[in-house]
């Protein structure tokens, strides 16, 4: 063994040791002294960093909101001339039918709400006769997802743009509450990101960020990621353009929206959609709300606002040109509005623009002038009229290829490849001299040298400037409306190509193509499969094809076949009233002398329901010559006819119709006085003054009716007047009515818009099941139970069951609906027809009624 020796240790220097200990003690003392300071300093750094992040997020949100407003103000046909708010007619949505759920507080409703049929797919018949309406903001307040529906050109995109502007301008009144955050997109801007793999919110964040200024994109991206991660902010997604997609694409996007909402339940969504192709939207919680048509008052206001903006922005810059002189909007308004305006907002805008520009085509104020107005508008901006055939060819390729957009490079290539024909239709006189119109002057670089641009580039630049083309994300180009696509494509498609579109007949671009093809092809073979239908009780194909009739020639096989059948079916009392009202709406859209003659004959029918159709049609046409035909029916034996007659008179233009309403308010029976007051409330400042004067007359019934009229308005003026009446009126019944009206302002405007609870969480559903000795399990949709309620429950319970069953597209549900339509419970027929429309609009193929032994 080897001995183990410890290593020798150096001697410790006592002085060094003491100095080391002293230094350690001093350092520890300094650390103890500085520790609170260091913590405070660190907290200060953290606070500064947090404040900087908050400030950056606030600045990013301000940028996002500002750019959203700027984008929304350009999303309308007249964008080359004016911002949207300068000429905006505030959009209105037709309110759902009144719905009272068992156990909820009772609520009074306008007479129009119960008297007028609910026709979301054909609002032309009732929306100018006092049909209750909501603003998009009011509809949003109910918490449901909303699908704004309407025909192309009806103003869906404008309604969404206006809503985006309102939401982007909102600030919270509560310091502890963050304002809701709107995200505004077109579906074509979003599709490239939706196709990518990953979280649903990631695609949305990328799509929104890509629409903003490149310098602000990092901050906006960080903001949106933070918002979705924390989930404390309420987000409103505004998605435009779903009505431009094929039905299969609508379903694909619907699945993505459902997934997004499942991950972020606080998210609320508003989309634009076609009433013929809702796809899965109703199944995932969207409520379809139709845009109301413009009233005469709104059309007149639009002309006035346009004239003011035109004189301010356009004529002020064209004082030295030989083409323009100051224009009096009132003269043009009287010229364009000799009768009620039955044109869509897009159609009427084209009319007004042409009238002010002085290039109105021959017959430019008729109801059949849309093709000529579209041609004039497009030529107004094209660099050269010879480019028109190339544009037609491009639109045909959009339709044949089922495209809603194409890449900029592909559009440029297709337009450039088209061989221009030297001879083409003459351009409207003076069209190329309009302010804001494109010119054929060559583009130049910064040095002033001419740039070599292709034919396609010149067309794209011009039509982007005109808001006919819109550039989307990923360098995609789309037409601003299916109306432009359909019109241009119809000028190029062959009959064989049109035949191939029939299977896509619910796609909006195909529908618009058929619409204009029917103008030029009175006997086309492709019409046959679309009109060979006897599918009661909905007659969907006939009603869709009827949308093309206002522009079709009088000798069209389509026109004679459909209108002849509708005249016969309108007088068939075995058909649901709501279905026959849709036929009447078709004749209203025609707006011709034959329609006036038809409705005049219907008001003399022995059938009360047929008389109702005649009364509604005369009112919706708005022709003041119909007043003598309507007045006798204020004394009709059927109370429904009497109420509808008062509403119909409100649709007529002229002073005599207004005076008749005032006379009804002063001398009619109680129901008619209330109806007159309600429609007078919708007549702007004139109607308000009449109601204010009526609220102080001696007659008790008149004052009571005036309260019901003021109830229809929800603004400071109406609130102030109701408060005054509730305190000062000498009769208890009038004071009580005013007080009740003030209380009801706290209730939902439309109970049917409140999102449905799961059956197992709904007290009414559990109670209804219990009455039948059944139970509802959590997660169960309880279709069989609701069918039993619909078969044998009380009327109020049956209406509640319909709210659930209309989301169930199956043969069993459709079969029970068919049986309900043909039973003796007339009061429920219109509700069942409305539920059938919900199912049909999803794309479900409706079975024939004969399969169930009815009809």
C-alpha cells in the first residue's frame, strides 16, 4: 500500500479574508438597497413596453378602421364620381314576420306586419306599402348571423359597405369596454387564403392584412393575432360576394365559416347571398334578410343627393367645356319619377347618371331600357368603343368557365389576344367627354416618355377606374356585379353554350346571362327546361325565369307561357296565398299597362283573397290613377281587404293619395286609422308633421292612432313626442298606449332573429315535448318531436316548431309541410310556405306534392 498524503494548503491571509468578507457584505447590502429600485425599474420597463404595444395596437386598429372606411366608400357603382355617403340611400332590411314565443312579454305589432305577406325572395310587392323594416345595425343587435339577400343590382354590396362604415366609425361609450372590431372583405379576396392549410383564423388574418397598407401590415397582423388569441373582443366579419359563387362554393365557404365560429363563438358574421342559392348558410345559423326596394321618397332623395354632388364635384370642374350647364335635380327627378320607380338601385343609378350626363339612350326612362343603359355606361369608360367585343368575349369566358375572378395576367392576355373589329356600334353622343371617363391618351413614365401598353392593360385600367372591374387579392380581377357579366356574356354566347348553362341556373352570373339572352332570343330552345314545370306549391323555376321578363320582348315564348300560367294560378284559392302573392309581384316588376289592367280586374273578384292580390298589386304599382279603384274597398266586406286597401293607398304617388290617408286617419274605423297612421309615419317630414298635428286633435281615436304611427319610428323625435303624450294627454287610453310604446322599445325589434337555442336548452321545446310524454336529450335536434307539435300542437307552438324544422331539409319534413299547406288551418299556410322557401333556397331538390298524396 502506498501512503495517502493530503495536499498542502496555502496559508490564509487574514487581511485579504477580512477584506473579502467586508466586500461581500457591502455588495449584499447594496443589492438589498437597490433591489426595490431594480424591481421598480423593471416594472417601469415592462409598463413602457406594454404601453408601447397598446399604442401600436391602437394605431394599427385606427389604420385598419380608416382603410376599411376608405374601401367601403368606393364599393358602389358611382365610385368614379362620388364617395358612397354623398349619395347614399340608407338601406333597409325587411323584418321577419312577428313571432311571439310562449312565456315572453306580449308585444304590439304594426298592422302591416300581420296584414302583408312575407316575401323575402320577391320584396317588390310589399316593401313600399309599409312593410316593417330594420336597419342592418338593428338586425345585427339581435346576435344572429345575417345573410343580406337580394337580386344582383339590388344594393347588397352597398348595404354591407355602409354597415362596415358605421361599425368602423363606432367607439365605445364605456371606458372599460372595447368597441367591437369589424373585418370587411370580399369573398374573392379571401378564397386564396381559405384554400391554405391551417387554423381558420389564420386564413382570415392573412386575408384582412393583405388588404391594408404594406407599411402597416406587420402591426395589423400582430393586432389581429392578439385579438383572436385573447378572444375578449367581439368581432364582426362582413363578407361580401358570396352571391357571386357557385352553390358548391357557397357550401365550401359555409363549412369554413362554421369552423371559424366554433373556434371563436363571440364572432358574428354578415354576408351577402343570393335568395336562390343560400346553400348551407341557414344550417349554420344565418338568417336571410331581404333588402327592401326603394320607395318613391327614397328614389327622389337619391336624385336630389346625386344632383347636389354632381353640381359640386363635376360641373364645377367642367365650367369651360361646351357640354355642361348647371342642372336642376328637381327637373330630372320629376322626369324620371313620373310613376313609382320599379327599377333596382343599379338600374336607377344608370338612369340618373345618363340623365345628368346627357347621354340617355332612346327610350331611356322605360322599364325595358337596362341593356341600352349598360352599354352606354361601359362605353362611357372604355378607351375605345372597338374594345367592346373583347370585353364581351372575356365575360363569356367568365360564365362558361364558372369563374368569379381571373388573374390580372390572364385577363390582360385574353383581352389583348382578341382581334379588334374596326366596325362596331356607335358610341353614345358625348360619352367620351364625360368627367371621370377614361380617355385613349397614351400612358407616360416619369420622364414624360410614352409607355408601351397592351390592349388588355388599357381596358383593365379604364374599367378599374370605372368600378366595373375590381382588383382583388392575389392580383385577381372580377366584375363588380353579375349584371355586367351577364349582359356582356349574353352578347357573345351561342345557343348551344346557353344550353350548357341550364344546369347552373341558380348561379347569379348564369341567371343574369339568361336574363339578357331572353332579350335577344324570343324563342330560344334553352328556355324549355326552365319553364316546363308544374311544381306546386312553390313553382320555383317559373318564378326564377320571371326575373327576366321586364327586359324580354312581348312576343317571347317565355313571357307568354309564364304570365299566362300566373294569371290562372293567381285566381286559384286552393294555392297558398303567399305563393300567389309571388305571382302578383312578377306583374309589379313589369310595371306596364297590362299589369295595371290585370290588378283592376282582380279587385272585382268574388274571392276575398283574389281581391287582396288586386289591391296589393295596385298599391305596389304606385300609379295614382288606381286610387278610384281602391277607395271603394275601404268598405269591403272582408276586413283583410280593408286593411290592405289602406296600405295600398300609401303606395300611390300624388297629393290625392296623401289626402286620402289623412281623411282615413280622421274618419275611418279604428283599424283603418291605425293603418293610415303607420304608413304616414314612413312619409318623411311631411308624415311626421301630420302625426304630430293628429296627436293633439279632439278626436280620441285619431290621437290613439297617431301614437301607433309614431311607434313605427325609433329616433329622438318619436321618443320625445311619445313621452309628451304619455304625460300630457287627457285620456288614459292614449297615455297608456304611449307609455307602452316607450316600454316596448326595450324589447327586440324582431324576436324571430334571436338565435335558436338547442332544443334541450329551450324551455318551450322541453315543455312541448313534456306535453306529449316525451323528453329531449342534450345535443338532440328533436325533429320527430317538432313534427308531432306541428301536426297536433297549439298554433303558437306550431309556429315555434317551424323555426326548428325549416333548418331540416329532408323528405319527412317537406312532406309534413305539404300536408299543412293543404289542410284547413289557413292562418299557418304562409308560415309553412316561408319555411319551404328556406329549404328550397339551400339547394334541396323539392319532391313533388303528388308523392305525398296532396296538391
